[in-house]
């Protein structure tokens, strides 16, 4: 969303059938504690619901937490919907149980960053600060 004023706004979402949201809640709290506005969507969200929320909330980024193994399908669906709805300025990042060999293709599809188990909350917060709302050419 360019260089908008105010705190960074991040939608943290749990797409699909995965029912484990502890990690998503930890990340949401870390981002909030770092001064960002966080909208947590809850469990079992469809890509459509996630994109609708991000657009309605004027989010700068979407953070997806995926542990179900459906990461290739779910990330692609969110990216495609953002394109269809002319909302490609909303940055998509995520984490979870994602095999290393799946990360390069996800990034090629438009996922900005993937955090795997062991990533610290501090590193995720710092990455969001450094990569969200950066002016073109920065």
C-alpha cells in the first residue's frame, strides 16, 4: 500500500482445514506488540474470505500460517485472488510446515517470504518492518 501513514496493518490467517493456530496467534501477538495493527481471521478460512478481509481492512500484508500440507494450493489461491481483485499491493508472506524444495516455487508465484519452524518472532517482525510499505526502488 505504498507509503501510507499509520501502523502497518497485517491480516494473519489460517486457511484451509488445519486446526492448529498456536503459531499464528504467537505471530499475531508479536506483530501487535511491535506496534502493528493485526487482524486475526481465526481458523478454517477460505482464500476468498482472507482476501476479502485484507481488502476490507485496508491491509498492507497477509501472513498465512499453513501446517496442513496444502501450502502450494492455498498460497496460489490467495495470490491469484489478489491479482483478480486488483490488490497486488498487499504483500503475502507465510510460514508453517513447508518443505524447503517448495519455497522457491512459492516465491516465483509471488509469496514474498516463507518462515519455517525455528524462525524467531523477532526475525519475522524485523522482516515485516523492512519489507512492507517500502516505496518503489527502496
